[in-house]
């Protein structure tokens, strides 16, 4: 959700090219599902192996089962491990996979993340000139389309290539579907199923190849490790007039790497995919990928009035700091505004909690609400206002750099673009449990500005923030965001 990595000539070129393309295809990978807390492919396979190990009569204790799973993953690739799951499962994959994918709550307990919503937005901007393909089993893109205003009658899921009605908004699942409605269909998980797709010409190959040869394809939320996608990329007929692109996220690969090593890896990846007519686009964080998809749709919608994200953000955040926080005002005025902001946050937290749980917040559990805002260049974040205290001098407030591996919940929420929880024990802070909620302005355009954090002195197992029902938590989070964002939206959009 930091926009700093979107401020480059390469990003501007991608936004310009795709926004003006006659037809685009989005090929969406597991990253869009992981945003919604669903497992990656490797984690799903590990869960499935753990599941079948419990019914294996040769594995009689928990330690043996754990070792078997570990050794299987070390020895076999994921497709082979999927085949092992299939041959050992007492129930079929159509039963096991959804159970381990979604857990006890089922598919209905998961909601789309930022990327799925921006895919839906881009589909609205392009209309039928945008084709949506996904390698994911879930129906989060369909859910995002419905939430974004598309009709349930028109949003349709497909697990094969077929002619669709002109009014339909199709989502094609290349590896099958296990959504919240109906039984799983055409699941592809094992080595046999993958290799079967390579005998002759499968419908998936025809579908993807046709899109590669006739549209501009954008790969989102994928590391391009899927063997079939790679085969399609090396097999289609390239054209000089059409360039594809894949968004790669540094956050998933850069932890612990030096700048020199990171640059070398990116250079190698760019050269590798360039042979397939695919431009490698690197962004810092998972949230940046969603924002880039939005920028393509927004530029198509705004036309010549389009202003790049870096300029929009710099203008809005500078004005918020100047007008709402009084950052550039005399110290006395800044301190007075801090007292007012602290009181406002305190009252907002109490009223919203009361609305969420139906009773007064517990008197014996100290809670705090804090407002964090990004710097104008999107590289740092600062806790500007707190319900439990008030700053007196803006020059004494320290900002925190945005790094994906940061232990700060506020930083991680901004980088990932989703709600984040953190539990800690610290000798210098009494706050044990912290939940961070991203703040994104929606008008006049989508704009990440920071996050809210709610903190408790109690651990997760004992705080009202975690023990209240999921429905109450949703009311709390929505209420806090709705109380804060309009005020900043008005400031950001004026002057």
C-alpha cells in the first residue's frame, strides 16, 4: 500500500500501455487468495499431507506423521506430493481440498482482498474487453465482482472453455473451482492431472494461448512457477506490437537479501521473461500490486485528466499533514490540535466498541486507538495521533521506514494492504495485542494514506478485541474506518 515503488518510468509505461490496450487479460494467481488469508499452494499441499498422514496405519504417533510430511516435502516437488495425497486419501480430493483450503468455517468465511477488488474495478473500466483467468480454486474474484456492483445473474464461473452470453461477466478457473456454492469441479492438483493437460491440446492451453496471441496479458499475484503457464508462454506466437507484463513483488523474495543480490535477481528474471514477450515489473509490496492494477483502470477511466499515484499521494498527504495535523503550524497550535485529536480518537473508539458489542467496553481492559499516516513520498509511516497520549512537538516524533519484514503491525498492514495482528511482550510497552487496519481513500481516486491500530494491554486470548464475535469485529473495524476516513477525504480533496 506504499506507493513509492510505483513512481518510476517503467510503471508509468505499463499503466499507459495497458490502459490504452484494445483488449486485456488478467491472469490471477495465488497472491490474490493469500491476501484473504487463504494458504499458498505449498501450504495447502502441506496441510493435505498432514491430513492423510492421520489415517495412515504406518504412522502411529504425531512425531512420525510430522517427520513424514517434512521428508515428503523435501524429497518431492509439489505436484508429486499432490499425487501422494491423492493415492493415500480415504476421501477424494473434491472432499479434502476444500476442507484444508478453507478450514472449519468453510469458503463463506473468507472475503476478497485488495487485488481481487482491483481486478473487479478493472473489469468495470474495460467492460467485456477485459478477460479474467485465474489459477485459484476459490471464488474470491466472483465475490469481489458482486460486491463491486455486478449482477449475480451475470457473474459466472467457468471450468472449461465455452461460449458465454454477451451480458456475462465470466471468471475462468484454469485449475478448477471449489467455491462457496456447489460442489468442487475439475480440480487440478497432482502430477497426473498436470501432465494430462500436456497430452495433445487441453482447453486451458487453447484458452491461454489465444489470449496471449490476441490480447495484452497482465499476470497478477503469481510468481510464474506454474509449469503449464510456463509452457504456454514458451509456446505461443509472439508479436512485436503486443507486450505482456507480470507483476512481481519484492516483499515475497527480498527478505534478508542485499541490494546488490536483489538487483541481480531482478535483472536475471527480467531477461528470462523478456524471451517470452513478458515484461517483468517489480513492486515493493503486495499492496502495490493491487494499486498498480487500479492505476491501469483509473487511467483508462480518467483519460487525459489522469495524475500518477505518486503526485496524487504527495498532494493529499501533504495537505492532511498541514491542515489536519497542523504539522507546519506553531508548536502551541500543534499541541492543542494533538489534544483534540487524542480526545476524538478516544471517543471514537469507545462509541464504536459499544456499537459493536452492544455494551460498554470493559473498564478493566485499557485500550488505545492510534492514527498512522504515510509520508508524502510513501517511504515512511508515523503514528501522529493516539487516544492515550498527545504529542507536544512534531520534531520529536519518529517515523518508521516501510520494510515488509518489520515487526510493527502498522508497517505490515500498509505493506500487505490487509488487516494485521501482532502479539508481543515488551519491557518498554504495556501494549500486548495490536491490530492494524489499512486506511485507503476512495474519492476522488483510490489512495492509500496509512492505517489505524487498536491495542490492548491483554494478550490475544484475553482481549475483547479478539474474543468478540467475527460479526462484532467487522462492525468495529468498519465503524472505525468510516469514522476516520471521511474527515481526511474532505481535507485531501480540497485546496
